[in-house]
């Protein structure tokens, strides 16, 4: 969710949180795992007279399930709100905040409270320690005389990767391998090493005669 002033928050709706969820009933643990990452909790109760439990009982059940799953959850900022306020005929007692999603009544105010609560929670989080990412430099390649003294071996990760194609007997694949080697500058490296036209060059499983283009 992005507000008009550019603040972004992620809202996870957990409609399947039922009594016994902390013990795995229904989809209990699958839903509750999402709650662990929430910085702010919004407890929403149903104000419609057709609800099975009163708003107070719904609140009690929800908070009990959260406590049974992880007591730390109740230490997080929490907003409590009654939904479907348009259907409230006075059957239930509820003095808290109300929203009517179908007509949007109270929704902007609720969103504003959520954004402010998340912003405050983010500000209270300890700053991350600075760290440095170390990356290994590429091994490059090296041109050396082979054991016979009549050819050349090109060693190194980059060179091997350049010719690691599925079928080097395929002319198109072979052309692609040569293109990659030229991009790496291996043809120039062979020339500097003293390679002559017709010398055998080996790179991994690829073997070819050196030619000057």
C-alpha cells in the first residue's frame, strides 16, 4: 500500500485465524507465521448482529490465539477496530473505532493510523550495523604451453565458462564459443604468447587450430 505522500506499508490479511489456530486448527500455523513478521497488528472484530460471538469475545479469542502462539506478539503496537459498522443495530457493545468498508466510512482514518503506527515502529527499530560485502575477483585466464611443447592450453574459469556449451560439434555452437573467446581477448593473448597459425589450442574440452584473423 502506498499513501499519497509516498509512504509504503505491506498489509497482510489473515481472515482464517480461528479459535484453536495456535494449536494448528484449520490453517492456524500457516496464517500465524505471517504475523511474526508484522510490526503492527490490527485486530478487527465483526459488529454485525449475525456474528457468532460478541465483539468483546472475538477480541478475546484473537488475542488469546496470538498469545498462545507467541506472547511477544502482544507487545507490538496494536489497533483494534470494529468492521461492518453499517450493520450494527445495537446488539453488541463496542466503543472502539469503526469502519464500513462497503462505503469506505472510517477507512481513510484507519489507514492513516496504520501508516503512522508502522512509521513509528520502523523508527524504533535499532539501526542495522554497517557491513562490507567481499566478492572474489574473477580468475581470468592464462595461456601456457602444453606438455608436448607444440600447442597451447588456456586455463582459468572465464575461459572454461566461455566454451561450456551443450554441443561443440554443432557449427553454430562452435561459432558462439569462438565469439565468446574473442570477446575475452584470448586470441590476442595467444598472439602475445607466441602462438603460430596451425598450433593446437585447448580450452576445457574444446580443441582447435589457432588462426590469425
